[in-house]
C-alpha cells in the first residue's frame, strides 16, 4: 500500500490525464468508432463510461473493485476514440495510468493476465517458452551471419515474432533483407527479453522497468547504432517508453528500414499482379505516425493495386489484439478482428497486408474463422518473397 502523500500525487496525475474538459462536455462523441463499444453497446465499456469511472474512483465516490478492473481492462488502448473527441483527450493514456493506479492500490491483476506476468518473470517472454526458443527463427537462416561490428544495425525481433511458430517467416524475411542490403547486423537471440509492452499496458510498472533495463544494457553493450524491429509494439515501446535510456541509438521500424533500402536501390522487388489493402497497426499508426512508409513500400511493387479500407490511416480500426484484451476477452477480440476482415473484403483485395505480429495473429484467425477470401501477409515477408534471392521462408 502506498503512503498518503504518494496517493495524493497519484490522484493529481490521474485527474490531469482525465482532463476537466470531459467533465463539462460529456458529449460521448468518443463512442463513435470505438470498436469495443460498437460490439458490446454498454456505456461503461465506452471511452466516456471509462472516464466517468476513473473520475468517480479518484473522487472517492466509487471504491475500485473487480468490476472496475474488468471495465479498465476492456479497452484496446487503440486511440481510435481520440479521433472522434473534439477536445482531443488522451483517453488511452488515462486508461493505462488508471490500470497502474489500480495495481498500486493493491488490486489483484486479472487472472487471465497473471499467467502472462509469471511467464515474463520466469522466461523473459509472455508466451511461456524457454529462453532458448528465441533462437528458433534463426535456425533455418539462409542469410550469412557476419561478425557484428560496433556501429552496425541490431535486429530486435520481439517475443511474438520469435516465438509464434506461424510467424517465424517475418524475422527471417527482415534478416534476409538486411543481409541482402549489405551492412553487417547483429541479432540478440536468447539475450533479447520482452520489450515490456504487454506488461506496461497491463499496468505492472516494476516489471516493465526491469525488462527495459535489461534490454537497454544489452543494446548499449552491443555497440549498435540502430535498432530495427518488425514489431509495432516493440517499436512504440522502445522508441517512446524507453525515454532517453538509449541515447545515441536510432530506433527504426522495419518498414522505415525497408523503405530506405528501396529508395536507395539497395533492394529491388519484382512485380505482383494483385489487389492489396493495408491495415494500420495502432502502435505504428496513431501512436507513431507511420502511415506513409508501408504504403510507399507497396508503391514500389509494380502491378500491385493498393485499395484503402473505409477506415484507414488515422481512422483505422484496431485488429482487436491491443491492450491485453485478447487475453482477457478472447471472444470480443475475435469479433473486432472479424469486423476488420469484413472491411478488407469490401475493398475487393485478395491480400491484407500489415506490419505487426498481433495484427497478423488476430486478423489471420478472423480470416480463417470467416473462411474469408482475404489472406493476411506481413509486409517484410511480402517484400522478401518479391526480392532477388528471397530467404525468409516458412519452417
Ligand atoms: S482506446 Fe480503443 S477500445 Fe479503448 S476506448 Fe478508445 S476506441 Fe475504445
Ligand atoms: S468525446 Fe471527449 S469530451 Fe466528449 S465524452 Fe468523450 S472524452 Fe469526453
């Protein structure tokens, strides 16, 4: 339990996050486009309802309990509502802070999230897999492993791409692209631990700090000048939530790297006669403003026709995999993902391209469950299979 002065600071910070403008307005415009509210149609699970709960708890009108926890953890942290709020309130930030606040007050983590936290504590990843499993993606590598050099690029794979067997093609594709484009690069394999994104979104601050420290030490020790990651969650977390702990190290998403090598003609891609739509991952789009790079990459592929979904770029709808919702509310997550796949189908595209492991997981599962004509493909895998000597195949 925290001491009273710390508790007062906590309340002050939270009050700032849930700005007073919402108190006066309470218009509910933010419900427009909230994928969770659209599915459940319950005011308490809308951004407006969650703000009301946060204020009631902070003012001492409501004692936080299990129901409050359930409501706090029903948010995808996708920030779609902020595009509809005239006051541009940062509701996701408030929810993330509120979750941490509830845990600091001694409330129990949701049982669905407890396994994930235990796995992080024991193995350094949320998927319950041994640390040595992180090497799996590199076992069938066709790229030549050069001796790392100070100042080189470092490929930070992330837990989900490294440990989900259905996603191994992505780290292999990114490594293959980095290999083909010349410079030496390093991989951390079992020295990499979770970036801490998942546990930070859940509100467990201490564990996040430990993971951040471990990764920063390894990255700085490597002497790398740039960290390149194909995971949108890792990118957002390392670039924005690691603060200045990685001073002097540039953090890039793989789409930024791929665009750079395409523009400089260090990488060339063959054509593809296909209609494709692109899904903006929330961590890459609304959180980091990376909307143009993936589209520009697709523009390098001759014959490819890019068609936009009704909700794209800033207005893109979440895949359903964010904010710990998939773990706590699996059915809700799938419903949100299915809606997104239906949106993709309406464009007439045969391929739904995206740039995040969680989006690939949720949208692929939704596409399969709908027996959809749309297949999901991660952007590095697409680029690598169209580039000369592509080496990012399935295991
Ligand atoms: S972040 Fe997403 S799920 Fe959460 S309230 Fe906003 S729109 Fe809804
Ligand atoms: S749209 Fe903005 S001001 Fe209106 S209720 Fe939602 S968060 Fe509050």
